[in-house]
C-alpha cells in the first residue's frame, strides 16, 4: 500500500531483470502510477510538529492513538520520515512494461490518489489491468478490510487459475 506499491513494482522489475519469472499478478493500492509526478511540496524535511500536522492532513496517516502518545510518536517519526523521503524522491526509470497483470486499488475519498492516478498503473503492464475503488480515504484498507481481503484473494485465485490452465504453474 502507498510506498509499498512502489516497492512491489520495483521488486517485480528487479526480478524480471534477473531473469526470474514475472509475478502472477501485481496488486497495488493507495498510490498513483509511478510515472505520475508529485507536485505537492515535500514533507520529509519539515520540522516534527509541521511534519505530523501535514501527514495527518494529507494522508490521515497517523492514528489518534499514536498522536496521543508523544513518546511513541517520537520513536516512530524517523521511520515515517524515511518512508516519506523514499516516496518523495522516487524517480521513475523503466523503459519496458511488466508482462504480469496489474490491479490498482484505491479509496473513493482519497484526496491524493483518484481514479486518474490509479489508471496510470495501466501504462506499466502489457498484460491485463484492472482498478477497484473501496469506500474510504487514503487508508481505506483499515475500515474496508472485510471487503478488500476477499477481493484480493479472488484476484490472486483468478490469475493463478489462468496461468495454471496455460501450464505455467508447477506444483511441487
């Protein structure tokens, strides 16, 4: 999800570049396609109080339980700042599309990643591309877990069955 979508995308490219078989399917969520530029001012270098405020405003990304515990928040800030730095400094550099299907998930109220941004993932595959929106904001996964998990499982099964019918899967 979010930065994890980029990580999964880069891993799929790295595996392909090493000669490994492509993933059966790449499922990404809460992230615009990797070619979409980010025009928002970066957050990762902001002072702590402003960083926390902006993370809460842009992403609703820090649960209230953590905001209520200053020591815990202070402990988590370096990791959150590191994630934002990786996300905000990412540079797209791929020339060839992945061959695996891509499924892009998003939240209907995500102010940063709308349908246009999700559709940009379609440029990254020569295979099947699908999108699905779930009710909620950037972190729609939390309140929509009961709907998201069966959908993801069904997509994995769908693409696994397609590959199995073509004799590309080997059971050991």
